[in-house]
C-alpha cells in the first residue's frame, strides 16, 4: 500500500474514533424539563452548554413547538443552594434537555463563555452513529 493511502486511512480512522467518543450518550446524563433548564440558566449554574441547531418541530399536547436539543453540564448544589466544591473543584453533572429557546433565553446562553453551537453536519453524523448501534 502506498504511504499517502496509509496516512489518509489512519487520519480517517482517528476522526471516526473521536466522533464516536464525542457523540456517545452519557449514561449518567440527567434529562431536564423546560422549567428545570430555565431555572439553571437563571441561577447561572450551567458549566458547559451545547445547543444543537436547527430546532426540530415537535408536538407537545398537540401543539407544534420548535425544540432545540441542549447538552452540557451544570454545577451541583447543596441544601443551602451553594455550589458543592469537593476538593476545591465545583462538582458538575451531565444533562440533556429538549427546550424551546426564546430569544431572551438564547441571548443569555450565547453571551456566556461556556456556550457552543453544534452544526447540522455534525448532527447528521451523530444521528448516523446512534442509529448504527
């Protein structure tokens, strides 16, 4: 086999492995409701946020609503609503939510430094991988 073909094959294999690890669903991810997600945003407890675009049309109680998938981590709190810091590092939990992003909510998320947007191309690769399992 020619050397460029081997290098290209290794790069492609590495890319697939990275995508598999990046898109695998977390076993311990907590599914949040719209209200829980909004409460985390308002209390500034979101550590990392990934919003998947474009929004998908879903029916909730027969009403069509555009919902975005949102994944990330939030800071855990104790009974006094203080962020838990075992060993001096804030404790984080993974979450998944399908939420309707209002312009106000989206603006608050986008202005944070912990925000990232996931493009449609990445979504298609992720869906293909999930279906293949």
